[in-house]
C-alpha cells in the first residue's frame, strides 16, 4: 500500500516536471527566453532534489538487502535444511531484487528529467550568450571557440 502511494507520488512529480519543461519550451520559441531559463532552473533544482532522494532510497535498500542476506546466512542451521527453507530464501532474494530494481527505475526516471532540464538550460544559456552581442560572430576568432 505504501509502495503504491510512493509510485503515485513519483509519477505525479515526474508529470509535473515534464509539464514544466514543456512550458519552458513554449517560452523558448517566443521573446520570453529568459522566462524559459528561469522555469528550467527551477525544474533542474527540483529534479536534483528528487535524484538525491532516489539515490538515498536506493542506497538504503541495497544496504538493507545486504544486511538481510548476511543475517539469513548467519542464522541458517545447515543440519536442518529443508527444501521449503531454500524456496523461502529464493523468494526473499527475488522480492529484494525486485525492490532494488524498482528503486533503480525511479532513479533512472528522475535522472532523465534532470538531464533534460540541464540540456534545455544549457541550450538557452548559449543562445542568450550569443544574442547579447557579447560575442562578435563575424570575427574569425569566435568561429573556432
């Protein structure tokens, strides 16, 4: 139940950030380029925060899985091993690896949003730099920078 709520929250955050990025694209193609840059800065900051959270959750899940694995290995009585306990251990490993996979997918999605925001921000920053007449494009030295 809690995992479903987390998934829904993450999907909502991803949708909201994607909408912000698209809104910035609309402003990019208008005279309001600086507004697009501001929107993308905000989106990049939010995405960076989410990426940090996802990394921490993944790290905690991996550490938890490693400690569970160590405790399961240490408490096994090898004289009384039955096939059912072996199946239980396999089920636990499968569940753990699926949880780790879910956290990796969340991190991957958050990184994707962050990379898009950084890319858009870099493109518009470059365009603003060129449009501010700080660089003379016809100069032969600026062609090779």
